[in-house]
C-alpha cells in the first residue's frame, strides 16, 4: 500500500479572516501532516509539498511564511519547518494552470504537475470553500480530469488508512474454544498497527502482513467514521495466497 499525499499551493487563497483563523488553519494543517508520520516512517506514504505555498497569502495581507513565523504556539511553527523540509519531497516540477472544483464551487491557479498526476490525496489549509469537500476534481489543459481525496483535518486524514483494534477473541497464545482453536495475536497494538499499514489487501475485508518471519491476517471489523477498522491474528505461511506470500517477501 502506497498513499501519495500532496500539499498544493492553491490551498492558500486569502481565506482566513482573522489572526485566530490563521493560527487555527496552520495548526490543523500541521496536525494533518502529523497524522501521516507512521506511514512516512514505514515507507507507505509519499508526501510532497509545493513550497510556493509559503509565498501565498492565507489572511491578514501577509504571506504564509510570515504567518508561520508569527505563530503564538512556537512548536507548531517548528513542526512546519521540520515536516516540510525533512519529511516531504519538494514539488519543483512543471506547473500548469488548473481548475479545482467540488460541490462548493471552483478555484483556479497553478499546480505542480506531480501533485495532479502522481497524487492520491491532498491536504489543504482550512477555509477555502472549494476544498471543504472530501473529494475534489482537478482539470488542466490537455489532461484528463483527476479526482482526489482532500482533507483539512487530521481525522479526515486518518480515514485514508486502516486502523488496528485488538479482538478479545485472539489472545496472546492459542486456546481452545467450542469451535476449535482460536488463533493467537502475539503483537503489541503498536506493532500490529505497523504491520497492518504495510500489509497487502486481498480484498476490502481481508489483508495479509508479515513481521519477523510470522504471517498475520487482518479482517475488517467495522467501518468507524469512514475509517476501516481491522483485527488480526497469526497464521501459517500456507494460509497466505501464494502471490501475496511472494509479495510480502522473505
């Protein structure tokens, strides 16, 4: 699973009406990036930033970079620079004129080509009406219209990734039940979450992962606030479809 996330400059469009709006928008955007960190650490998220965003006006007639440097909460400002310089790739490719549209209207501007063709999702600063929707369409000359997921809040980012939740049925060791042995789950919640994120889907309801030579199955438990929630348990190699077993590697 690889999720390609982009922060486009077009998401800053003079939408903030007060200092409080500016600070809230920057904080939410930084928290959105924070929600990507586990995936970034595991190599299943690619995050690109169009740094031209810092030269655009979020509100109060000042550039975004000025607003960031004026943040009351200094840790948010520090995280912005850490995330955009150290955890992201810079979108410095060709730029094209494009129209971003949703049920809320349209927004025109230039967008890095890789943030259209090579992205699955956008994260955006809050306040621009067009970007309030969870889905946007991007149209540029000579290209097909592209549909992208869009998030302005960290809880929306979370919906892009499966979440692990332990099942009481699967204990640390196998045990007998009336229906036969119950498969164990010997991973901590943290390790299981990591294995789930790097797992391979056989279907929307079943995924397979591997950790230190042990295979695991993850089954969909429920959809909670739009996010798929899985429980998991240990399995033997011969229970994994051969093609997925090969894809999971040694």
